[in-house]
C-alpha cells in the first residue's frame, strides 16, 4: 500500500497493537454527540427535562466536568484507549489527561446518517468530504486513532434487510474512511454495527455480520488500507428483540456464532477486534466478551478459533452507565468505584477469565 511511508506504517501498526495488548486491555467509547450525552445525564438522574435556568454554557460545563472526572477515574491497567467526541478533544482539550495516564486518545470520525434513497429505512454515513483536515487537526490535538460507526439494519430474510445496496454503500464508505484515517496518521477502527431491534434469529444475524464484514475487507483491499494498522469494532451476532428466541439467549451460543463469523471474515492481518456494547446491559455485554474468549481459549490448535486475534471491548454505555448514575448525584467516590468495577470486569472478560 503505497501511500504509507515506512515511519507512518510503523506507528499505525504499533498503535493498533497497543490498543489490544497485553490481553485484557480495551477501549472506553465516549464519543456520544452532545445531545446524546445530555440525554444520558437526564436518564441517569431520572428526570425528563432540566431546570429552565440551565443555559447552553451550563450544559457545556457539565459535559466538560463529566468527561474530566470520568477520564481521571480510568486506569491504564484495563483501558488502553478512549474515543473522544470533537468537542472533548478540540474545545475541552482533554487528551493530555489521558496521555499522562498512558491511555491513547482517539476521535470519532463519522458524521450524521442519511437514508439511502432506494431503501429509506437504511442509512449511509456522512463525513468523508472534509475528513482529512478534520483528522489532521485531531492528530495535532493528541488523537492517534479514530472510529467510524456504520449502522446496518438486520431483519429476517423474509423482511429483506439489509439490502445489497446498503451493504455495498457502507463497505465502500468504511474503506474510504479507513484509508483517509491512515493518511492522517490515525489508526482506523472500522465499526459495522448490525442492529438487533427487529425479527432476525441468531443464524440470520450471523449471516448478515459475515456478509457485511467480508464486503468491508474486500473494499479495504481496493483502497489499500494497511490492515495491520487497523482494528474491527463489530456488534455481537444475536437474535433480534422481536424474535421469540430473544427470551433465552445463551452466551455460549452467541460466542460460537461470533467466533464463526470472525474466523470466516476477518483477515489474519487485522491485529484485534473490539466489540461495542450496543445498549446491552453491562453484565450481558461483558458476559459475551467473556464467553467468546473462553471459547477461543479452549479451542484446539486445529480449530480456526485458535487463530483469532485478541477479542476485547470498546464499550460506551456498558462501562459508564453505573458510574454516571453516581456522578449526577455528586458521589464521585462511588463513580470511581463503578468505573473500576466495570473496566476490571471487561478486562477479565477479554482475557477469558470469569467476568
Ligand atoms: P456502546 O458500547 O454504548 O454501544 O458504544 C460504543 C460505540 O462506540 C457505539 O458507536
């Protein structure tokens, strides 16, 4: 891949490996939009709306204080990297808190969603046009990796989503994003987020994951992405909320489907996989990471599972949910304990030890 100088390639590969090694280190995703983090504060405080005296500056100050307190609670024993929203990186300038702790800052690269004309319930992601200068500015502010989330609809085969048009559009966009991110000197984290709100069963979800991830890597090849300097951030294959089998999901079955999908679709060159939590309860998301690592650890040498790269976490809600409930009440000690508890639990899970 000709556009990487040997120095840049070396740095990309080192950073990608540092995000998933030694085993048990993972990522904390804090790249919600300001609107989404404000909604999370209200949810944690169990209120519908803020006091009418709150102005935009008060909200902004609260976002800054939350991020700062959260980052100060992290330990690099469990957390290798944190994904920041542009406001946190460029306005609040909080990357140095992380760097001082030996934690690598990253930045959210994807923009907003737009419906695909031929299939209005599916989306493509905006943000490629001005991506290079944005990521170059993020690098100057301390970022060393980036992430791009692509939501992928998933229904039963009868309902027919995702369409081939949507899968191809997302794969092409993700590959272009990854190439531009590497051009800016940032490790791309490629995030196909297969949704589980509909009526797919586990086999259908696994099939959609396999097709989506395979297409992404086919396009990465066309765009010359240096796979050794990239990571994959997938969802877990799982039955949809509207499928009857959702009522008793067994982590061991999720683990087998996940390892099967990854062994079929992720090239060897990719140094790690970091799962998103996707709104699953923290204990559930963590149990899936634990189950897939337990399966890999017990795989025989001849099993393709034994050749998978480190399988870790890149959780947002599952890591911070409990901590935020304490923080909105002003209990910073309990907040720090909640961060320690869940990041340690995720770390053990990523090593295949009991969560
Ligand atoms: P969740 O773990 O809350 O899904 O967040 C991860 C993420 O980055 C989603 O884009």
